[in-house]
C-alpha cells in the first residue's frame, strides 16, 4: 500500500499545487490537496492548521506537507494531531526538488582541500585583533590561520601571536620573505612555513614545521623539484606550490605548471594561492573561486592560500569554503557542479522567474481583497489587487495608480518592495514579496526560525485612523487607473534610468516640496 500525503495550501495557490503534482506523475505516493480557507498560503500558521483542520481531513493520510513559509512548531502540532507534518519548499514549483525529482539533496559536509586564510597585516594588529580576525576566518571555513609578515616591518609579537593562536585552537602558518622571521616562527612552534626554496630549505631540517616549497626562480619547475628532492631525501613532509600568476603576467603558463607537476607527481600535496586572481581581477570573486576550485578539484590540489584584502574580495574565504564543498560533492557524484548549492550564484539565479505572465494574470483575476501583491516574470513587474493589475519595469510608473500619498507607512513599504522587485527582475533573481532578496554567501543572514511568528514590522504599526500597511482603500479614480489590465499589452521596453527624482503629477502644487527633501519637526 503506497503512502498518502495531504498537501495543505491556500485558495490562490491550490490550482498551482494540483498542476505541479499532476506534472510530476507518476508519483510513488497517493495525495490529496486541501486548501485551508486562507487566501495566501504563506500566511498559514500552526495555530491556523490546528483550528481549521478536521480529523476526517487527514485520517487516511501518513503525512501532511505544509507550505515552506508556514510558521509555528510543526513537531508539536504533529504530536497533537497524531501525524507527521513536514515543511515543503518555499515555492510551489520547487516541489519536484523536494521529492528528488529535479535534483538529489547534496552532502556538502565533506571536502578535500584545506583553506589557509592569511591575516596579511598581522604585524600591525594587536594580539586580540589577530584572534578576532582568526575567529572570523574560522567561522567562514578556514582550517589554518596564516600570519602574514610585512616586508621591512618589524613584528616583535610574532611569537606571542603564534602561541595565542595555538591556545585558541588554531593551526598556524607564518608567511614571510624573511628567513629570520621564518626561523622565529619555527622556534615558536608554527605548524607551517610559507615559503622555502632550494636556497633556504636548510631551515626545514631544523624544525618540525611543514614547509611550503616554491621555486627559487619564478616559473621554474626545475627549481621547485630540486627542493622537493631534498625534502624526500630527508624523509620530511612538505607541500609544493608552483605559484599561480595573475592574468597577463603568466596565468596560463602557471596553470600548465600545476598540471605538469601533478602529472609527474600524482601523490604529493600541492598548494595553490588564489589571491593573485581574486584580489587582482576586477570581477566578482564568487565566479573566480568557482572556476579556480574546479581546477583545484581536477588536479587534486590539497591546500589553498586565500586572502581578503581588497574590498571586493571581502567574502573570498566563505566563497572558497562553498566552492571546495561543491566541487568535492560534484566529483564524488561524477557530475557537473550544478544543483548542489546556490551560494555562489550571488548576482543571478538559474531559475529566477517562478511565475509566467499568464499565471500572474490568472492569479490576479482571483484576488478579492484590496491588498497589493507584487510578482515578477520574465517581462517585468506586476502589481495587482481586486481593482486591477499594472505591469511595468520601472517602480516610478506604479506610483500614479496607488493613491498612498496620505499613508506614509504604506507608501514606504510599497517603495521598498517595488525596488526589490526591480532589482530582482533586472538581475534575474527570485523575488518573493515581504522577503529579502537572496545574495548567496555574499551576505550573512541569520536563519529564519519558522517555528516562531514573524514580528510586526515598523510600517505595520499604526494609529487608530491609519489602515494597516499592505492594504488599500482605492478611490473610483484609482480603481479605473488600476484597471490597466495587461492581457493584450506587449512587453514594455526597459526605460532609461533617470537621475532626477520623479513625482506622479507633472504639475506640482506650489506648496508641495520637491521630491527628495523632507520637512523635519523639532522632535
């Protein structure tokens, strides 16, 4: 006997849930879709389910799946109702993914590359500051903290820094062009030394620190190999680094060197420093890291030295951590690095538009209340309520149809949401009303606790005479304006950006202040 699942949804989403499930056929389970009497599925809560769901609605079912944004303690609710309750995906069209139809759930807990995160200005930092930076790097995925020494600058607290890092549970490497600095680091108990050459390799004989070997002559594999041979004779461990050069200064040739080194020595540990590309290329580092870690994965590079110096590279350590996990999972799966994580898709998304133009119009025709909904499709932004639907690509074009000049909270709310929608549409990102846009691992966000109800926002707080933000009391003029139905409208052209702030009315009243200014009360 196959499992039976009850899908709980709202009035507006019910047709879409049925359609998606029908398109997934054949399914390994039986199902029934039950709309619970609320218009918007995302507003369903555990308390609402407990009140409205009757025993006969689910008595023949093995599991209940609720919308992904359903808030409340589903475990407690499941115990109360005597049935397993699961959150589904945020978007209805991701149901196939939820059931493993589009992609399997990846295991991103494993990796084979250690990240050395360099504190490049360590001599200029206090011990407390070094520890703070190390903790930040560790939180972002670093395995080893690399203490960078600055040329021609003294580092009197080097030994103290190594000890403090060890005391706080870190593995430590020290990076310097100065042999005396490296000797001090070795005596202080550093775990790794960056870097030694065939000319300075004698230091490796005196310490248990593992040296990273580099060519004494730039670009010379032969020089690197001679240093490696010495370490092999001594029977001591080492890591080889042929050095990745920046673009137009030998990048392609340096990648060839890595390939040749791996071909000749299949089992040696190799390091690649990625900063010469992430730091020295004016491009988003998420894509650079993805490409580099693809090469790293193919060549079985075991260590990466990464930095966050340039402002545009300020998430490079986190990106490296995501990239190494994604590439490891793809390699184990013998597949392309797709559908494992979206954390490196910072500016764009693979499937940004979950609704088509026709689906949005059909949804709008079923709206019976004055609350404004905002959605995006491939051809632009849609705003609609019971009075009609407007379609454009420029948030300013919506303003004349809204009549919110006497409701500042509502106007502010719609301005924020339309700006988010425009950003999402222009970049090709998913937009969900009332939710932040997702920027992959470029932005740190606390995970939303769906077991708790969302707090009332500032624009929802109102006086007795104000209506709640998100609702509209449309006048007859506004209703006629909103009936700008888009069924036969061609996709609009993208308007050029205007630098001047615009108002809805071309003839501004004398007493109106210009857009962008504010009258401030003494308070």
